[in-house]
């Protein structure tokens, strides 16, 4: 039983991969080199994929810097004054739509029906492509858009096991599933040594989750 698992190298996607493995799937991990300023996350993705013995790990180049429009793909400052209200400038236009489209293509080639993505709609930065209604709409589209779906050979299911969990609940689940937190990277604006800033939205949400879970985050922070 195969599954395509989107893997950024962050805490959530690592936990999602662990869930897929725990449910008995042969995991084919998919990451993207999309011109992100925190490209160090790809090193983490490779380490996480190896730690869970992924059957394959592909890193797809797709340069979203050509469009810009985000602090992660353009020369815009990453906010560090607190978790942003509304949709922050770190939102990358249509990123999860792009990523899921690639995952769908690979799933069809692999003749598998299952795609895992670690989106979360509780402790998150307000991205519209992390909401349940987006995932449900994409799943409907996926079953209309592929030859395998039209011929009835597959019925695509997009698994979002973390979507209704708080960050502390995700961290506790990750601990139970033996995720090595030291391998993960969440920061949007790491320093030249790859250390997390501790101040961006993603770092703040991660640290808040560890505090609420009464656990210590083992990664290194510059602040």
C-alpha cells in the first residue's frame, strides 16, 4: 500500500510522514526546492525521509521566485514581531495547490490512491490553503482530473491527520511516533549557520507548542 507524502522538513510534515508509516503505508516522500529563503529545510527533509525509511524521496525544482509575492520567495522582510493576524506576507501564492498537483501526478504514476499532507488549521499562520474546505475541494478535483480516476482504477484520498490538532498535540503525537525533533526545521528566516531565528511566525508557533506540551525543543536557536 503506497502513499505520496509531502515533506517540507518541518515539524508538521515530519509528523505526517510518521503517521503514514504507522498506518502501514510505503511512503514516497516529495519535497520542493521552490526558491524558498529557508532552503535549509530540504536538508532536514532528506534526513527525516531517511529516518523513516521512505521508499523514495524526490526533491522537485519549481522556482516560485519567478512570481514572488511572498517573503519566502521575494526580497520582503519576514515579520518577527509576533504571530500575524490575517494572512501574513509569508504566504506563498497557491503553494499547496502547486505541491498537491505534483503529488497527484506522482500518485497516478505510482498507481496509488493516498496522498498525505501535514496542513494544520488550528495553530497556524492563517494560510487559506491549509483549511479543510480547500483540501476537500482539491480531492474532488483530483478524482475528476486523472486518467486513473476517470477509469475507476483509483479513488484519490488526501489525508490530513494533523488538520484539527493544536501544535502541542502534534508535538505529543510526534513524540509517540518517534519523530526525531532534532532533524526538523521550521524557521522561515534562519541565519547563515542554519539556526532558527526564534522570532518568525513559524518559530513562535513551534516554541509555543513545545511549551504547552511541557517538552523542550532540542533544535538550536540564534535568539
